[in-house]
C-alpha cells in the first residue's frame, strides 16, 4: 500500500508574536501548490495562533498541539476537541513527550484524549519514544511497546481508509541537536509497524503513516526520510521558518518518489 508522505510542523510555544506566524504563512502561501499532490503538510500552531489562521485552510491543514481529556466543562485555560474541530482543525498531536513530562500525562489520560479526538473527527498524531536512559539500558522496545498499547482504545474504530498517525520521537533527540541515525529510525519505525500489525492487523498497519521527530533539519532529513517505514516527519525548531519547512517538504517528496530505473 502506498502511504502519502506527511510533514507536520509543531510550533510549540516557540513564537512570541503573530508577526512571526504571519511571516511563515505569507511565504508558505507563495509555494507552488503542485507539491501537495505528493506530500501532505500540517501546521500545529499555539491555540492562540490557531484561532487567528483563517479557515478553510489551504494549502496545508491545521493541527492542535493538544486537547483536553474531557468533552467539555469547567477546565480553566483548556481547549476541547469539539471546539477545535468546529474551527476546522483536523489533527491533534497527542502524547508528546513534553506533555507526558511537564503535564504528567498518563496512559489513562492519553486513552481518553485519543477517544475524544477520534470522536470529534480529529486525526491523532500519537507520539511515542524512549528517553536516553531507557535507550542506554536497552529498554527502547519495551517502552515503545507499552506506549503503542494506548492506541488499542481505537481498535474497533480505525480502519485502513481512516487511520491515526504515529510519530516516533526519541526524547533524547527532541530539541537537543542529536538525531537518530537512519538505522535507529528505521529499526524503531519497523518495530512500531509490527506492533500495530499485532493489534490492528496487517492492512491497517500498512496504512498508518509513521513520522520521525527529533532535531530534524534540512541537513539531516534525507537519510531518515528514505527509510521504508518512515513516512514523514514531525518537526519543531526547523518548522518555524517557512524556507526551512519548505526545504523539508521538498526533501520528503524526493525521498518518496520512486526512482526511474533504466534498463
Ligand atoms: P525538534 O522538536 O524538531 O525541535 O527537536 C520535535 C518535536 O518535539 O516534535
């Protein structure tokens, strides 16, 4: 099955003005739209900027960096999946390691979020990944396996035609300038796809797009993007400037274009 490559920008809270977001959007808007026949692009701004970007959205779609775990209610400062879907948001990053770490997001919370996002029609970009200590003590696959288990709440809901996305983001590579080698990335992605096949069956696991995240830049992305189980990237720092994000889109497109073999 062919999976359309996907590049997602995670802007985190890294911008301090609307002018920065606007500069990105203006430059991105001038990009030749033909590229979107071959790659999908998703931008995940802060909630504040998310609300300021007009809908309908073209040429990229919008994602949230998080959602609340309850449908609605008295939760000061929070945003619900339904509110986001109502504004034309189509994706939600869930389980990012910064949310797991700084906001103590547990498996229970993440399962609730997965169900709520799905129910609201948002496609989850579910993040998994090991810390440096976990990798060094040989626990990488154990950790990935247990994090993937949370996706089982979608077992009777996801079908190959409508499926979630998984981002492999080794925690030691996020924002550190350290990047997984192409072998490490392929090994983890292959493992994740096998786990998905175990829980959801072959057809669905072949339809899920797996993104690599962690210090992706135009300088290091080629080697990772060509790996067979890497279908794109989830990019933080290098997604803030349109020129660098566009370069990553071009690299991804090239990496996933079958080469013409001359006979
Ligand atoms: P980074 O962030 O590209 O800045 O390492 C990636 C992420 O946290 O999604």
